[in-house]
């Protein structure tokens, strides 16, 4: 068992090896952090070191002089080819994660309406029976379509809350997508199906972390307070 010292950046060989082993096994950054008792930032640093340099046998900052950093033996070109992506929709609340839905092609108003009726509504009815739930979505043109507005206006299970213009980055699920992208750094999928399988796998790792979803949801209080204090202009979110 490793020490629960989350502030460290200099790790021993066993700890560094464990980070890479878990990464290659598809484990999320947060899973590795919790498992090893090492901070998320430190885990990410060593994953990046391994991705860029191909090994983690030396401590950060100890492997080369500044004069040698552009030597051919010290430079590695990142692989940007063969990128695969798949559109995904998801929801969550302070009580936990909802469902990840794969979108066939580009999201359209019709597809979003189908997601609302076939995925969001039944899952919310199960989790919050008999309750009327506040719901937020950004100002995507699809979200603002008349048929979508009509659906929410005539559905007793939701209170659709107003959302500010240019507020997409304020939307807390962007944090989830950010972590997922980070967790896929070592992943080289051959097909879009493999991408979605990986997304589901990462999502499964987040699902039982009740504290994560609760903190992310409650962060909306500070997010919106900062927007008000800054007169509606940009904030750190």
C-alpha cells in the first residue's frame, strides 16, 4: 500500500510504475489517484511524462540539461493521426451520474427530443419519483428549438432554468468531459465503437463516486456567484 501523500511530485519506482500500469489498463486518473493516494495533478504529470518520453525511470526535471533538450534523442513527435471521436450526451445530478448516450451522427433537434423522452425522463422518474426537478442546459440552438421548449413546458417533471448567453464553459458537465479526455490520452482506438466503449468504461469508474458528483453539482453556487460579481463577464470557469 502506498503512502497517502497527495502533494508529492517525486515518486519512487514502484509508484511511477503503478501509475503507468493502471493507465495502460484503462483506469481513470481519479481512480489511480484514489488507489495510490497520489494527487490527481501528480498522476497526470507522470502520465504526460510517459506519453512524451516513453519511460518514467527518472524523476521529473532530472533527465536532461536545458542545452540538450532539443537533441534528437530528447525530442518525440506526438501522434496526432488516426483520431477517432464519437458524440455523446449525458446528464448528472448531485445524487450521482445519469446515463451516457451515444449519438448517431450529429445531434439534431429530433435526436435530442428522443433522448429527452427515452433516456432523461424515465431515468429521472426512477431516481426522483414524484418530484419536480430543476434542469439546466446551455444555449445551443438545438436546446432552444421551439419543440424542445414545448416539451419542457408540458412536462411536469422538470423546471427548466434560464441560462446565460456564452455560458457553455460554465456548464459543469464540461468538467466531466475534460476528465474523460485526459483519461483517454493513452488510448489509441481503431474504431468509434472502441471510443464509446472506453467512454462507458470511464463513466462506470466515476458512477460510484458520490462525493465527486455532489461537489460538481454544488459548484454551481460559486460558479454563478462569480458571474454575478463580474457583471456577467468571463470567470475562471
